[in-house]
């Protein structure tokens, strides 16, 4: 290992005990010695995505959260409701590292040519355990960023960009021609909007407030509908009819929205129907749920005929299904458009210690549009 690399570094861990208590803390772990085909990266930027928050806090009731420990080594504890413990069974009494993706500088490498060529490079990476000062990965699993790209610019180049591109690929693969997307003013939603504008794809953006609608209209969104408006379903039906969207990706999950989307798709499909069918339109309508902003049950009113589907969609499953060539093509597009189509914006950059402040933990739980955190594990306390 490079002699300038510390032998240990901090890593953020999340633990839920069998007694129903969440504990989030910083643990000092050995900095790995890279194998021949590996590199050690000093992590300088890693985002807090909804999937990260799910692992970070689990099913804990964060209203019960308490802070202890020291400024340099804080500890957060919170109670997990008994009713939620069954869902946590697979992780009980396991101290789990957190963080799906990030970026940083390669500070040590193994002996292989591929690893050595990355020394000193700024790279992006995914694979978990990113909320740490150092991360060891196979050289083939990191993505060298273009010269002049910062770690902060490359930190979010996997989850949101590939999710947005995966939605487009799914649309094309299943024979749809346009999309509906919910919680559309999010960082991901804005990326998807930029892709669709650039590629000439019809996109219906569903938001939950006039303020969120303004965010999208300012970046050129053509079809924005506000679910809080009294005219929501009429507006949604009109936008679906205009775009021909028969596929939706829903970040909300619970509640009536998935059913409302299917109903509006059915109404739009029937407006030009020449023959009545008691089974409804023969046009297949599909909603994929990929998020859980509302963890409640999905409510379907069944007012949309018999040609429909509701299912789950996950980036990691999608990436496992596509070919290596297609995966490389998508990643290459992300790198080429990293500062434009796939640019991410953050409201706060925090250290590992600051990431565990109660005020920040409360902010993560709100999952507010335009409030995205970036952790720099090597930021000074």
C-alpha cells in the first residue's frame, strides 16, 4: 500500500438489534491492502439517495432518535416499532455499512497494469459501503472520470442516471412510446426530463405542488401536472392523450396514484376507440413502482379495463438483465453528459460526523424536493 495512506479509516455503520433499537455510528476499520487487480479510493463525495436512507435508518421511528457519543464519534439511537421488526429480520444484530455510490481519488493500487493506470485518477464507483474514508474495489469496477471532473460532479453518476436511462430502455424494450413519471421534480426526475427532451420522447411529469411544477417548467418540461390541483385527473388524461404514454414509473408507491394513472390511460385510449368493448381498451397499460415515498398499500379502483399491469422495478435487477455491451453503452452516455444531462445538485456537503446530526437526519426523512445531501467522508470535522 502507498505509505501515505492511513492504515485505518472511518466507516459509517447501521445496526438494528433484536431488542428493537437502531444504532448508527462511526467505526474505525483497517484500510484494505489492494490485491493485484484492485485499487484503494479516498472517498471524497457520496450522495444520500432514498435507497441509502432506507438502509441507514431501517424501519426505526426517527422521532425517537437520540444523540450520544462525542463530536468526533457520534452515536445515534432510535426505537424500531415492534410491528416493523418482522421486516427487519434479515439484518438484526448485523453492523451494516451504508452508501451505494460515490467518487474519489485512487491513492493506492495493486500490481496489475489496469490498476496501476488508475493511480491518482478521480473515479466514480458503486457497490456499497461508500460512507467511508477509504474503499477498495476491483479496477474494472471503477469508472475513470474525464479530466477536470471533480468527485462531487461524479458522485451520483450511477444510481439516478442509470435509473433514468433504464426507464427509457424499458419503455423501448416493451414497445411503449412515451412515459409518465411521478415525484418528477426530484433530482432523478429532472434528469429523466432532460433525457426525454434531448431524445424527443414524450414525458408526462406528475408533481405534488405548484412550486415543484415551476421547477420542471423552468428546465423546459412540456407536460407537467400537479396532483394537488382539483383538475388533476383531467389534466393527466389530456397529457397522456397528447403524448400517447402507456407506461408509468411511480416513486410514490402507496395510495391511489398508480390506479389514477391507469384510469387516465384508459380514458385517453378510449377517446379514439371506434368500437365499444365491455372489457375496456385492448391497449396494455403498465405502472412500475420503483419507490416508496408512501409506504402504505397500493389502492387500485379497477376502472381501467383488463389490459393493464402493476409491478415492481429496480435498477439492480434491470442491470443484471441487460448485456455487457448495453451496460457499457449506458455508462458511456452518462460519462459523456455528466455535466449536462446527468448533472446533480446538492444543497449541503457534510462530513461523516455531520451526517449523523439529528437535524440532518430529520431532513433526510422529509425527502424534500431540492434538498439533497452529499457526504464527504474526508471532510474535516
